[in-house]
C-alpha cells in the first residue's frame, strides 16, 4: 500500500503552527507578527477567534523592497 503525498499549503502550515502555539500552556504571549503572505482571511479569522492580537507587514511598493509599511490590525 502506498501513501499518497498530501500537499500542504503555507496556510495549512500556518494553521498547524498557530494552533500548537495557541494551546501551549507555556506560551505567555497573545500577539503575533507575520508577513502579508500569510494574511489570508482564514488565517486572520483563526487568530481573531483565538482572541489574539496580530500585526502583519506589507510592502508598499513591490518594485522597491526598501520601502516597507507596517499595517497594524487590532481586534
């Protein structure tokens, strides 16, 4: 019997890591920062529903990586 390779997306990995962190009893933080590549609606809802604060970074101009703005989104 062969196992089918399950292709996970970066959002699948994000969800797994976040859920592991959120249920950890040793973790004292309730805030999270990440790149806009992970700012998909499903990820944002997951963070929001866990009552965490999140910050994500976006590039203002994709052609000039030296200009970066920070969008701060609070509950």
